[in-house]
C-alpha cells in the first residue's frame, strides 16, 4: 500500500495513526504529495486533488473515511473483531456518525485556512469564516455535553484518532482555541497521547508544545 499525503495534513495523519494501531505500518509506504502542485500526479489519482489517497494494487482509495473502512475490513478479516469501528451494527453506525462529525469539523477548519490562503486579503469574507467556525463550535458543544473521557487505551476508535488529529490541527493552524469550547479535552489528549504510541511520532514538526506533546 502507498499513502499519498503531506506532513501537515490532519487527514493523512489519521491514516498513519490508524495503520500503526492496526499493525499495518510495515505494509504501507508514504509518498509525499503536494496539493498545490499542478504537476503532482495526485490529481490523476484523485480528480478532487485531495489527500490522503491510498494506492492498493490497481485500486485508488480516497477519502479518509473510505481508507478507514478499507483498513477495518482488512483487520476484521484477519482478527475477527474491529478496533476502528467496534461493537454492534448500531454501535458501528454511531461511531461512523462521530467520525463524520470530526471530519466535518476538520473540513470546516481547512476551508478557513483556504479562505486566507487562496483569497487576497481585501477579498476575504468574514461571514464565510464565521459560518465555518460555527460548525466547529456547535460540534464542540455537542462533544462537551458528552463529557468526553479517553478510555480505549492503545486501541483507539476511528473517531478517537480523528479527534486527536483535529485538536492538533486547530493548534497548528490556529482557527480557534478549542480549550475555550471544551476544556476537558485537554485531559482527553493527555490520556490519548500516553496510550497511542504513534500520536507523538506523527505530530507536525513545528506545532506548539503542549503538556501531552
Ligand atoms: N474530507 C476529506 C478531506 C481531505 C482534505 O481536504 N485534504 C486536504 C489536505 S489536509 C486537501 O487535500 N486539500 C486540497 C484541496 O482541497 O484541493 C477526507 O477526509 O479525506
């Protein structure tokens, strides 16, 4: 398997952590991709021009959720149980909904980054940024109401992995300070970081320090 991604991508990082948790890292090599480079063949691999992409033989898999489903399918075939999406059929659907929430929070965060990356300063639209921020803050309000505690030790679920990568992404790109919206996620991060080895190994190089990094 070949993973096309870039070092700062929170989505690519999720795939790396999931591969490590499932014991698949040795089967996966990483080929760096540059979404801004029109000559990068990633646009032939994924017409959306987005990473991550997983190349498996002749198959080209994207996006993150599809890659997670693929990893899960491989893991369940070999171990007869799931780590990323454990439990009953309805538990799996609930976990996929939690994952969709975090991916949506990140998609909104990425659009905020692109608003300043792709538009000239005098063309930026504050109401668009506020619209995206509201998606993130509403999601944090829901997460806060769930009293989040990290309790899956070295076998995080898909949404656990996504949440850790999302919180770090906001600290890296600074769209907002999630501590203002769900302060208890700081202890969640400490517990996640202590339990999941690949968390620290996959941090963006120049991210600010934190107690759990
Ligand atoms: N929801 C997608 C989002 C992927 C995504 O937006 N990746 C960013 C990099 S972090 C990207 O490829 N951006 C380039 C673009 O949107 O053209 C997923 O889960 O894979």
